[in-house]
C-alpha cells in the first residue's frame, strides 16, 4: 500500500521523466508526435521553410529552391540554392570585339577562359 507521500514523490518523478523525454526529442533530433495539418517553421542554408506533420510525425524541413545573382570572371550570372546547398555560379559566355596587330576580331570569355 502506498502512502500519500510516496504517491506524491512518484507523481513528481513521473512528471519530470515525461518532461525530460519530450525535451530530449527536441534536442536529439528524435521525432515528436504532432497533429495532422500542423506546420513548424525551420531554416537551412537556402532560407526559411517549414516542417509539415505527416502521419503524426514531423517531416523534414522543406525550403523552396531559390536563384540568386553571383559574379564570375566573365561577369554577372546566377546560382541555385536547393536542398540546403548553394550551387556553382553560372555565367553566360560573353563575346566582345578586339583588335591586335593581326587585325580586328572577337574574343570570348567562357567560364574562367578569355
């Protein structure tokens, strides 16, 4: 037979254990249960997104892909950030007129080559 004091001690210990287990999930990456339709804000290298509740558990962070401008040896280009990773800078080739002892011509910058 439990005494009133033992019951209180067990209740407090149970509450502490429950709060520790729930908090542990948020620190350790363990999935916590959720209600269908809920969303939770998140971020990765590409920006802001959200976790969606799927089948009672939080899914992976979903961040929309985005384009941003960048600069390379041939000028201004763009790169895509997708799945938390920034892609390489893509700059279109550039052609310009030039002149040398041999005459008039053109030179083209493609990537790092001029």
